């Protein structure tokens, strides 16, 4: 197991025999920690040249072959052997049947989540504005919804009805005209909870198509699948690579990576709760990352003990164990201030502050996709029902990127309306700046608007 170059804390011997997995340990004050932190947070798969090359072939094939190429890839990758795209399109009737099949408890849970997501994102709706000067010149901004967006809902090792709600509902709040959803089919048949979430969020079209060919189809359009203006939603390495390749032709929200959680704990929270929160992210897939920053070896040992006891009850225990073995870590710090400094360096997707005074600690946090204040604010509640979209920046991009929201589904247009009586000073200043840049036609166009300098001002057509 790779442990980096930092000095490692000694493993607690109590209950060691009972533990099957351990976090690799780093001491923040030890020599070489900075280098080890860089190694811990690097993720080479996001730039895998082999994946990018294969995905480029898929994107080009869909561009050239349209529906036929999508059907060929659906047979190869989705295990869906059909003769037309229409057979991969999900009907409203199928969604309704799934809604009726799920339990009343599941329907109520979906409705609660949808209501909270809708309410939160309604607060993100932006209004345009106008500013007028003393001469009646107006400048402003218009906010308009995108015409058509594509939403990718991942499948693979798990199904994500929550992602449907967290992506489609903000697009609906933004008043997007057409929402196209692509999601991989499952070998087990229709996932009723997934289809029920689609019924509740009501996109315009849904296709059971997954992977890079779904992204290529939505970006470029085919005979049957309309092209979109922007693609949002998480996905695996192939989806991420496809979004990278089509960016520019369409907009994208981000290049999503494996799920990440960073828990800062001061020992006041339940070790069992902390273990569950770390484990809940690790169970996504083996590339997910769960990191604990804490003040003492004894608390870390308690968390590990709880983790290993809880692990025995988990159906996905192999995924959890491999995730923690590959990318999990525990960092021992001297102070909570040091913990927040490290958190800002990592810029995690999810930051959970399992501390006695979370609001005070949060003041020092600049970089995180979402911050969960206090041990009761479990990240898993953010995954499903808290309200903000759970589509968050990964790979450390929380240093500059934001969660998915209504603003991802709108565009802003600048408005300029200048009056002839009020552009004298503006035209003179513009002509000076244009001449300074060597753009003399620009300068001439500006000077033409200066009263008394437009030689054509009196040449009005005769009637």
C-alpha cells in the first residue's frame, strides 16, 4: 500500500486484530507532508489518454453515423440490441406505471425531495437589470433560459433517482424549453424508482442510452435525438472524456470525477456517525475518496473500529474496502485552523464539519463544493433531500467552480441603448482608445457619432 513520503502515525494496537481495513495515515506537521498531500489528491484517471482516444472514436462515429452508430454502441456497451432509437425512448406511460408500482413511502420521499429542491433553486432565479445615466443612456443585462439541455443520469454500479431530481428540477425552475435525459439501461429491466423520479420531474424526452455515445448523440444530434445547447450531469471516465471532447460545440457543467468527502472532526461527534459518513461516500465506487482530518490518534482508532464493525453489514463492503484502500486517508493535525487550511488545499466536493462549533470553523473555509455544518448535517442528507443540487465540483475544482444550479441553465445577454444626445463624451473616449489600439475604423465609427463630426448627418433621403 502506498503511504507517501510523510511520516506516518503508529497504528493503534488495541482491537487491531479485529480491523480488516485501515486508513493510511498522514501527520500534517511531519516532513514531506506537502508532497504526500499532492500525491493523495492527484487523480491521473481524469486525463487517461487511452480513454480519451477511445471516446474520440465514439464521438466521431456518432457524428458520421447518427442513429446507426448509436444503435451499434448501445448493443456493444449497453447490452441493448434494438433496431431503432424509438425502442430506446421511454414513454410517459412507462414512467407512470413505475410511479404507481413504487411504495407510498417511496413516493412521499421523492415528493419531499422534489419540493425542497424546487424551493431552494427558486431562490437562485436571476432577474435582468438596467442602469441609466443622466443623458438617458441605458445599459443592462437580460437573463434568458437555454432552449434545450441534455441531462446525463449515470447508471453502472448503482442507480441514481436523486440525480434526476437534482438536475432536471433546476432546469425546470430556469424555464428551459426542452430537457433531454439519457441514462443507461439495466440488465434487470426498468428501475422503477429511477423512472418514478423521471415521472415526477417531467423531462421532455428520455432515452435509455449510456456512456460516451449518449453524450455524443445529445451534443451533435442524430436523425432521432435532437442536439442540445448544454449537457449537465455526472458520469464515469468515458462520460467525462466525451463531455471534454464535445465542449465548445455545446456547453457543459463540468468534468465530473469520483465522489469525494472530507470530514473534519474534533472528537465531539460520534465516531460511529463519522464512520458512516465516510463509508457512505466510499460505497459509490472504488475510485471514490473519503478523507478524515482529526486531532487525535485515539479518535481515529475509534472511527476505524466502528467502520470495520459496520462494514460487515454492508452489501457493498468490497467496494467500500477497495475505495478506502486505494484513495482513503486520515490526516492528524494539531489544530482545527490547520485542518481548514488543508481542506482549502484539497477543495473537496463535500466538506463535513463534525465539530463543536461548525459555523466558526466554516468562516475559514473558502474551497468546497458544499459545506455541512455539524454532526447532524450528514452529507447523505445533501445527496437526497436537503435542497441544493448534489451535482458538485470535484477534482479540486471547488477552488473556482460552483454547484449545479439554475444559473447553469440560463445565459446572460448585455443590453446597450445609447441616445444621440448623450453619446458625445462616450464617442470621444471610444475614438481615443480605438486609435491607441491602432483600430482606425473603430475610431472613425465612434467619431461619426459625435455631434458636428458626422459628415453624412445632413444627407437624409428626399421624400
